[in-house]
């Protein structure tokens, strides 16, 4: 199974989810619509059956861990939880080596890290999709969840003005990109 997983992951067009501004509006809309359909129960398929997501938490978070883990399980997948204390990444293994090793065993990688450059390097060397769970520069998954919540309670965001109150942080940066 590992060999077939590694072979199938060497796709020439790996699509990572690193920042909102790397996607066309139509693609983001499609992701939101699909997420809303699953949340409303309109989709019963298990599209991630047999798939494994590695979750790297250099910066811990209860909400991110639970939301990713529950989503994977509800869609039929499994997770492997990693942190700096329990992996070689925290003891000097390069990000490139970690990306290569994980790409042999899992179908996607989510990382929460302070350093946006670590995210970029992980994506550069991974042969499976990499998801930005948070960096100090952006928080695209949070933005997608915020937009979904806003639309569920207020309707379409098309033409709407969103006001940000607070510090200029990673979530604010993702709202600007959005």
C-alpha cells in the first residue's frame, strides 16, 4: 500500500492550499460550495476513504486540530498527528527531508507553523498537497471558515464590505487576499 500511495502521489500538478491569493475566485467559490453541501448533509460520499492526512503542529491549536481531524474522519479519511517533540523535524531533520518522507506515506500534509518559509519549503519538496493550517503571514483555512459562517448567517458575500477591527495579523492578511 505504501508503494502504491507513493506512486500515485508523484503527480506533476500537485495543488497546494498555501494562500488565498493563489486561487481564482471561481475555485474558492467551488470549495466553499462543496463544503457547505457536505455540512448541510447534501453530500454523503466518503471522498477521502483510504486517505491519510499528516498534521504537523509546530504551533498547537485545539480548534484546528479538532476541525481537521473530525473533517477527515467524517469524509472517510484518517490523520497522523505530528509535532516537533515527537519527530525528527524538531531535532534537526530538514524540512525538505520531512516533505520527502511524509510524501511516501500520506496523501496530504497540513502544517501550522510560525514561519511562512517553512510552509513554502515543505510545499516545494512535497509530492502531495500541502495545506497552510496557519503561519504568521496568513491563515487561509480560517478565512474560508469565516466566509462560510458569514454566508450561512448573512447570505452571499458578493458585493459585501467586511470591516476588520483589531491587529493586523495573519487572519487580516488572508481577508485582504480574499
